[in-house]
C-alpha cells in the first residue's frame, strides 16, 4: 500500500493539473466565441456570393472558363489539409488526418499522384511522416489568420490547376456543427462545374438579373474568388472546431481530475485509518505484554 506522503503528493499534483486544464478550458471558450463571431460575420457575404455565383454558373458552359473544365485524363490530385497547429483537442486532428490519408490512398489506388497543401502544423507533421509530397505548407497560422492567407493559398491552387500541375483539388477541413460535434469534410473545389459550383449553398435563386459586363466576364472574376472563399470558409470552420474540441477535451480532463482526486482521497483516508489501527494494535499489544 502507498505511503501517506506519496498519496498526498499525488493529490497535490492532480489539483495543480486541474487548475491548468480549467484555465485552458476558459481560454478555449473565449477563443471559440471569437471564432464563432467571425463565422457569423462571414456567412452573409458567403451566402450572397454563392447565390450570385449559382445564378451565373447555372447555365454556364465548361468552355467559358478554364476553372470549369473537367479533364478527361487525370494524373495529379492536390489535397488541401487544414488542421490545428496545437494539440490537446481530443481526436479532432486525428480524424482530419485519417480522412485525408484515406483519400490519398484511394487516389493512389486509382493510379493518381497525390500532393498535399498543408495548413496547420499537426497535419503537416502527419503527412510528412506518411511520406507524401508537400507542395505548400503553412504552420503557426491558425491562431491568427485572415482572408489574405486564404487568398494566397487559393491563388496557388488556381495557378497549379491552370498550368496542369494539378488536375483536381480536394479540400479536407473540420466543419463546426456544435460544441460537442465537429465533422471532417472532404470537398472537391477544383474543377468547378455548373452543378458543383457549389456544394449545397450554390443554388440558383430563381431571380432574373441583368449582368454588366457579360456573364463570362463576371465568371472570370468570381470563380477564382470562389475558390478563395471556399478555402477561407474551411479555415474558419477548422479554427472554430479546434477550439470547441479543445474546450470539450479540457472539460473532460477537469472531470477526470476530480474523479482521481476523490479516489486518491479515499485511498488516503483508508491508508491513514490503517496506519492508526496498526499503531493502536501495537500499543495494545505492548500493554498486554507488560501485564
């Protein structure tokens, strides 16, 4: 049985750990509110943008813009993996990495060459360990980023697609559904088709617009921006999901600390009681021997 000093030391250590996990929970909660606020501010713009693009792309032909053209023969696929830079957020990063690596294996099984674009240190490390080629990597950016980063990455993807370095681009990110649920999403972003021009949100509004300049001219301007908006939305969702997952993980850790403290306190009391009982028996035994 452990000594009283050992048990007391363990209880003290666990209480200090609880203070850390509780503080991290509060920090994650504050960051989650900020991330949710950013998503709420971005949604009206994104929804109107997707609605307009849906109207434009509804009747568009693939020949209107090279970003709409599907290639008959595919050789290289680019996977954009968005993860967090830091850990301690449960299985959030693991689920994203599993989804990306599973996709990479499926594409390799089809005879395609797979190249990665990594946003976030955790994804970069996992892809490097899996020995896939990383064309572009951004680390230590998920804590503070803006549309500039998404625009830069989106332009790199567009350039690689236009110069045929990539024949297809797939985005993997964590979609924020609730504090307790974050889902890995695998989304094709290049090439864009009239039907695909957006995934769920990009639907024709049913309204009639008069466009100036021509539809082709507007698509040439909006389609590249659409890619950047998709990348930015993935980064926003991943950031929000990271903080939610970390908050849940730290909350679970805090409860685990309470459980361990209660168990060790019970052990301490039992050990102390056993020590007292043993001392009393020694005293009683010595008294009987003197008689």
